[in-house]
């Protein structure tokens, strides 16, 4: 048995990252918790302690309901569709399709592309009168399909989700692709000898063995929905009438347009609770699944 | 294993359709940027918002971020991977929670300090938070990479009488270049593309980073130019990152598929 030998100098190695962590993560968290109990416009030196009044006000704010609804609709749509498209593409690319490397490179371009540019391109595409989408639809004689894409509160959120899916499918593809590279080839070979077709091997082998990827994409997608800012900010600024408001855009609006820093900080705290619940719930599901898997194996 | 002909044909069709949808908006932007005026649209952008200065600003901000991240992150990842110290697990997991914090939660408090320290319009107002976010976001990736390096090398260096720091700089750092490169490419992309802080902490056009240029163009110039000029502006904004991707993609995709992304 080895004697425990601690290296005290390790604390010096982690000191720089802890300084960054303290200044840029911990301080903002406490700043927001503290100011969620104050009435403050964010500018004046006058702050009034009002206890939980901000929380009562924000919980009664009808926009909070929209934020939560949008979080679930947007999160569900983007996570599921990005995963479905991503796994289909990865499944083709990983099995020696010609030009696979070329396709992979192409699909990943949107992931690295600057979101503010993407938002601007799509805002020109979705524009009602001279936008590319409606012009094309009219040219095809499909006038009835031409909509006020971003101005109609019923469909604007779905347009933003579509842009997000366009941007992030390449990422899901790559996560699944990396995962599939680690699935042993002989599993497929023996299944094929047993007479299993492409669909059977996909559903019986590939899908279950990509479990870790499903979960990490789920977590990243949910947290990504909380972080979602650039695309809705450029496309709709949260409008029309808060229909495409996200936590991030509304917090920003409260701080910098509505001068309601108390409310903004309160929303940040609520968003934290959200993020913690999601992470915790997902980890629980994840670990329960793991132990079941071990038992059955 | 060779797949059936049907599988390969379906695969090609689906991959081409997806490739088409992926490239279409970008090619549309490129094509429209040359309509009615050709290269002249780009000259108009140069005259209207002059993004050259903003490119340089982005290069300075991102360059400084890369320097800070590579130092801070390799020290921390090395300590968490290869050194024994009390509380190392807890200290590591605390840092990982930093990954889930959205920018919108940090932005007002940081705006406040920035203002109080008189750092509005200074590059340092962006370099700090970009370094922190990217160091935390990539900690797990680099630690996992260090975990894969053999401990024997460190033992050998110790027997030769190296201190921890010497072992780190002479043995580990040279070996960690592939892992570090992936992390730095990711940092480059995320810092270069960042918008929210860039548009909040810096309001002087000459000091802004390149991502803010399309917003500035839309707010001040859009009405006075046809839409093609906007597309030229967007193309110019996107161009550096596409060039960077062309050079970095082999490395980036190889790194990401080598098991660096973990659940």
C-alpha cells in the first residue's frame, strides 16, 4: 500500500482558475441573489429593501408563464429534432459512405458560424414582404403558405426553433458519430449473420448503445435553451408581444431596457433553480438507468 | 463492413439533401451580396462601417483570451489530473458547475464592476469573462486528456529530481499539445462569436469586436443602402471564422471524435 502523499503546491496550480471562477461566476451569482430582494433600477444609488416582493411580482408576471412555456416547447423541439437528424446522419456517415468526410465538414459549418450573422440571414429569409421564403413560395404558386413568419405570435417561436435546429444538428451528428465509432463492428456482423436488416441493427444495436450521447445532448440542449440569446435577439427581440421571449432575452431586457434590476435578478435566481432542477433530475434518471443496466447485464 | 447498395443510395440522397439545406442560407447570403453592384457592395460596407478595425479588435481580444486560457487551464487540468491534494474532487466538481451558468446571469453584475472600474470600452472587460467561461467550459476536456497520459513519465521526472512545476513545463506541456489545441480552437470559436457582452461592455464603434458590426450596420446604415449591402456586411463578418474553420476543421473534428466529448 502506498503512503498518502499530498502535494500542497497543487493549490497554486488551481489558484488562477479559482480567481476567474470567483470573479466571473460566484460574484455575479451572489450579486443577483442579493439584489433580488431590492427595488432598484440598476442605475441610481438608491436601493430599497423589499423582501420577497420581487418574487411575488415576477411569479404573477404573465411573461414568466410564456418563458416557461417557451422553454419547454423550444427545448423539446430542438433537442428531439436535432437528435433525430443527427443520429440519422451519423448512422450513414459512420458506415463508410462515400464522401463521408466531406459531408461531416459541411454539417459542422453552422455550429461554428457566428450566431449574429445566422440570425441576420434568417431574418432576411423570413421577412414577410420581400423575404426569400415567401418570394419562393409565391413563385411556386403556394401563396397560401406564405406567412408573416416572425410577426405572427403563433409561429415565430417555431421559426426560431427551426434556425436553432439548422445550427446545431451538426453538433448532434458529431456527438453520435464519435459514439458510434466506439461500437464494436462485430456486433453488427453477428447481427447481420443472424439475418437482421439495417433497420433492426439500428434500433437494436446503435440506438441503445448511443445512450450516453442521448443524455449528454439532452443536458446540453436544455442548458442551451436557458442560454439561448443571440438568435431570438436578432430575429424578434423577444416579440411579437413576448411570444418569443426566453429567460436570457427577458433578463437582458429587464436590466438594460426596462430598468428593473430587482426583477432581472429575481429572474436570474429563478433560472438558476430551473437549471439546478434539470441537471439534478437528469442525473438521477441517468444513474438509475445505469444501475438497472448493470443489474440486467 | 460493407453496407447494402440500398443503404448506400439512401444515404447519399439524405446526406445530399441535408447538405443542401445546410449550405443554402450561407450560399444565398454570398450570392445576394454580389447582386446589383458586385464587389461595389463590399466597398460600400467598408465606407459605411469600416470593419477592418473591428477585425483587429477581435483578434486582440481573442488572442489575449487564448493566452490566459492556455495558462490557467493547463495548470488546473494538470493539478486535477495528476496531483494528489486534499479536496481535489470537490474542488473539481465545484468548477464544473460554472459550465451551466448562462451569460445573461453574469452580464449585469459584470457590467456594474466594469463601469465602476472605468473599464467600459476596454478590451479587458471582455478578455476576463471570455477567459473564465472558456477555461471552465473546457476544464473537463483537458483533464480527460491529461488522464490519458501515462503517469510513469511523471514518476520518472520526479526521480530525476524535477519539481512539480518543472515536471509540468518540461514533460506534460509538450505532450499536451493535441489536447490543448482542441481546447484552444473551441475557445477561439466561442470568444470570436460572442455577442452579448461584446455589445454591452463596449459601445465605441472603433473599439467593438466584429460580431457587433452587423447590429451597428442594421441600426445606423440599413435604411440608406439596398439589402445586398447588408448581405455583403454579413459575409464580411462571417468570413474570418469560415477561413479559420477551413484550416482548423481537421484538427477540431479529429479532436472531438477522439472521445473528448464525454457524457
